C-alpha cells in the first residue's frame, strides 16, 4: 500500500487512490480501508480485485474525501485486514495531508519563516528521481537573507525535482500575469 504526503486547500475534494501489491503466496482479493483524522467522510472500506502473487492494483476508492474547513495537518492511513495474511508488517501506510487556506494573488514568499532546510507550511516538494537532492531552504543562497529556496545539483543524475507552492485562490475566466 503506498501514496505520498500531499498539500490541499481547505474544503478541497480529493480522489483517493493507492497502489496495492499482493506479496502473499495465494491469489485472492483483499479488503482495503482508510481512516482520516479529519474531513468528510473519515473512513472508507472496499475490496481489491483478485490479485495474483506479486500482482498490483491501482485502486481508486469510490468515495472522494473532502478536506476540512480548518487548516492543519491530518493523518490518512490506508490499510488492509486480510485474515490469511502471514505478514502484517506491510499492511498499512500513513500519509500526512497538509490542509491550507488558499492564498490570494499576488503571493509573496521569502522563505524566512522557517529554519533551513524546512519548507513553509502549505508548500511541498517531490523528489521524483529519489536522489539525495531536493528543494530546501538554505542560508547559502544569494537572493535574500536569511533563507532562499534552492535545489543543489547532482552531477551524476538528471534532476527531476519539483517545488509546489501553496494553493492559490484564482477566479475562473480571469487572466493572470
């Protein structure tokens, strides 16, 4: 069971999907469930299709989750409870959902509200190539003191790293520069 930490806006609806892998010795379906510390609904319960040994499924839950109106950090746990499972150590994963109030434009961020290497609440990074380099705040940048945002280069691997701003409140049909 796997999914990555995410950032969403207050009251945003999120489709929940996970990758489930059968690491057992038998071919069978499994119950997949989730529970969240906030939002609506706070839990779900479904069943995978029949999975062969080492088979995987991208499971899309039929019910979407709506973030609460209150900004904060919420825990979302995906798990399975298969009665014939011989190894329950790999049956759950927990992600963090940062729920933030959308910012109105223009947005300004100097990254000085955090200590290096932290990223401000509501911002997120994704290290797609899974190297040892990702977006961080750093005191050695030359744009503003004490922090700036940077991505240190890996000389042996092409960068595939992403920095995502906090959610923005934009009007439909309006052009932004």
